């Protein structure tokens, strides 16, 4: 039903300088896998096979990652290191990857509008790679796709945040449809603590309907001198329907150093070591 997923990856990643001076922040590894690959895997699990990237200057490493490296593959062919490319090979073989450049950094809304040429007139997913979401079952996008089949409108993922951190997020308030779904009535971009309509914050997972592009074209510059996606979504909620979904899973804010370190520690303990254990046992058995 939803084939395309948009990845806005043009940002500079200044919070991770000097590392991001020559390396896209989306390529920073959580253990042994780049942040952006986690996002692509989540989109693929949700049934999306057309991955569209809005990139910028200095982001060549991203398209290189989602391509075959013949020299590397020749070097490790037939060795135990070859298995480490299994996941990325699977994505390369089963997905298409397209790219366009955002010439100016004018906000998330502008980045998504820049991606219109890659998306066309169809509903699509959006993943902000800074938000790493770990779930026990279906990924966050897969959960949202199931909701889209029911509501057929824009859906944003939300979670509760501390009252003192509302100025970092778009905050929603709405009619509770069930304990994890709200019909959005109000949406405010980064309200100051004490002025937020609720503690329900939008995180970096969206399913958007294609009318969002016309709304973004008509959206004036907002907070921070940028075209805010939140402003366009608010208009969409007023004239149609936007649902907010309290997703099942855990989210790490990898746009901050603290969140990135927390995500790395968690993934090492709960994902990497768990995945490596069978291989290590097999190796010991073989040696024995």
C-alpha cells in the first residue's frame, strides 16, 4: 500500500563536530551499523521498497553505503567477515534508492517539499534517522502502516516527554480515540515549558498523504526562520484529519551525544551481543 519512504538527511550534524566535519551524522555507527541503515531496515520491514533521500553537500557516503563495493567484497569473499554484509546486501538487492539535494537548509518542511519529485502523488513514510526506534515486534513504521489502512490519513508517531523538554519537539493535543491514538486538534512547534498544550511530542516517524506538498508550498516561514512541517500538519488537521499514535517500542534521540551513547550501549547489550552469540558458539564448537 505504501511503497516509498523519504529520508531527510541534509543536515550538518553540528552537535557531533568535529566528527561530522567530513562524515554524515546519519552514517555514524550505533555499534557496527550506521544510523541510517537502521531506518531503512525499519521502512523495508513495513513493506516500503523505494527509499528516497533528500541529501546535501558532503553526503556522498550515504549513496556509497547503499551500493555494492566490489573491491571490499573481493577482499573478504570466502572469509568469515563476508557474513557481516548480509543485511546491507539484502537491502541493496530488494530496494531502490533515489536521491535529490536540498540546496538550502530551510527546515524539515522544506526538506520534505524538496523530496516531492521523488515521491509523487502517493502516501509515503518519513524517517528521521536521528530517532532510533527499537521494538520487540513490528517496527514503528509497520505499526503505523496498519493504522493507515484503517484511517487513510496522515499519521504521526508520538511519545510522552518531560514537561521541561517540550521546547525540543512539536507537541500535539487532541481527542483520544483509544488509549494510544489521538485525533489531532492542536499542534505547536517547540513550545516553551509551561506553554505546551500537552506532554505528547512528535518523534521522527510519519506517514504523510500527498496533499502535504501543496500545504507546505503555502506555509509561510515559521519558527527559527524555517518552513515547519508542524505548521503544515496543523493546517491539514484543521481541514482534514491527522492522527497521532503512541507507538510501541523505545526511542533513542541519537541527535544528541547523550542519546547516541545510550543507544549504542543498549544496542550492544540487547542486539549485537545477542546476534553474535550463536556465531561465537559455533566457532568454539568448530575449534573444539
